[in-house]
C-alpha cells in the first residue's frame, strides 16, 4: 500500500494544529474557522478530552467526506480513525480508511520529469516519452511551423483536422506547381498519388517486419485512444493539457499506456459519467463507452490530482496493483536516462539498449546479425531531448560501454561536419 509522502514538518504542523484546536474546547468556534477545521476540532475534543470514541469517529468520518484541500487535517484524521477503528474492533471500516490512506498527501506529485504515476509503469514498457505540452506549443520551433500544424496535432475534431489538413495540402500543391510550372490541380493529384503509394509501402513493410520478427506491428493504445479519452471528458482538443507521458513495450506495443495532466480532471470525470460517455468501474477507474482497442475496453484511471492514466483494460490491473503496493516498477534503465535529461526541455524520449538493438537489427538474422553486433557499439540506451526555449537545442545521447567503436563511428562524422563548416 502506498504511504503518504508528507514532509516531517508538515506532519508535525498537523499535530500542533490538532493540539491547538483541542485546547479551544468542543463548543468554542475559532474566528474564520472552516467546516473542516470545526469537524477536526470536535473530533479531537471527543477523542482526547471526553474520550468518547463514537463521537470522535462521527466527526472524523464527516471530515473525510468534506471537499477540502486542507490535507494536513485529512492526514491526521485518517491516522486517528485507524487508531479508533482498531480500538473498537471495526475491521471493515478500518480496511476502508486504509484504502484511502494513500490520498492523504499523495496528490500532484512528480518523479523527475514524469508525472507521479509513471513510476508504477510495468518494467517491460521500455520506450517512454514525455511532452511538456504548453512548453512545446510555445517553443520557437513550433512558432516557425505552418500555423495550422499545432492545431492539427491537438484537435480531436476530425472534421476540423481534415479541413486544416486540406489547407496545408493545397498550399503544398501551390508551391510545387510554381516550382514545376504545372497547375495546382495537377500538383495536388501527384501529391495525393505519392501519399497513397507511401501508405501502401508502409503497410507492406509493417506486414513483412511482423512476419520476420514474430512481433506484432500495432499502434500503441495512446495513438488510437487519446482523442477518445478527450471526447469522453467533454473536450474536443488536447491543447489545454499540460503534460503527457507515453510508454510502450518494444516487443508488443499493445502493452502501452499514457499518463496526462489535465486541469480540473475530477469534474470532467464526473461529467463524463453523468453524460454516459464514461462507465465508472470503481472510485478510481473508468471505461470509455463505445470505444475499444485491439478488441478490448480502454480504461482511464485517476490516481493523482489532475492526472489521468490511460491503458488497455488488460493492463490497468497491473498499474493499480503497483500503485497500491507503493513500490516503483518503472524500467530502471529508462528512468535513469530520463533523470539525466536537462530540466528545461519540451520533450524527452528514452529507450533501453536492448530495445534499440532489437528494433535496429530485428530483421537481420544469423551471421549477418552477429557481424553487425560485433562492428556496431552496444548502446546502453537512447535519450533524445529538445529544449523548450531555444530553437536549435536538441540533445541525443547513446551511452555505450564500448567507447572505441563509438569513437570510430563518430569521429568521421565530426570531421566531415567540421570540414563543411
């Protein structure tokens, strides 16, 4: 079970506050006292002054039902209820309050660059990316892109996306027509034919890779379900989301998940359930109504303040078990690479050395693969990061335990670049 991560001084402050409130007496209301503070004061009075357990339990339970951000009071009230339930032998209520224990202070936490719940991703999800959405949208490079492109990337209105895409396509055709001395219609027809051929080649390559490697070539859940989640929350765009982390297993991308930060998430989840767009599974989990991924339901989880976890229904129980167990399960190699990224970055992508080798050499077999593995460095992972405020600052790291081979490969490239400069 996950334990609250409160600083010692905050816990001490909660206890001091409890003592101060108890000294005021049960019937004396402090000036400007909130409803939560009043219930806490009365509960402490019943527990410590008149020693009436039933009275104390009544007030502390009422406090937990309050919609309050006074987490210090909630934290101490839960600890007191645990003590009272044990004393009274109320095992069922004790189990219920212990299930709520993780909420006291475990809200809106972060683990480095990633949202808090990312630390509980299964270890086989060895490709992880993170985007600071607002920083990316405001980045100098984004401002240099066609003005429609950011909206194309964030809108979940398919009609709007098609209209924006058509506008980009027409301008592309106009540029080609001016270059080649043809009409816009002729250039547009040529571009559409090229795009259709490109999609067909991609489909064929994917089928060949799947046949050779035996690994499924599937889109991860977030590629197919992120907009379904947004629409279920009553949103037609992801442009107001703040952060997003994406994870997938290179061996099977169907084992994948996303963790996104959405302001005001709790209210949107309630509205989604009331409107029938979401089906509540329990207090923390929801299924997207009318949407499936690889033949199964897609679930949304709310395990931290304004933090939404999206995963296939088959994977969500693993995440819940890890979160409730409180022990991080994230792939340690990827976590290390992400932790080494600079603070001010708009995006990060990292993967393990094993995944990189499999993806890079997956189609090579037998002696050819052995030769390539001997000649190429054995990377310990790949890390890519892009600066938020500088237009040309990107970092690519390929840690390796064989610096000689790395130098042999990198030195000629550096010399060529230096000569061109």
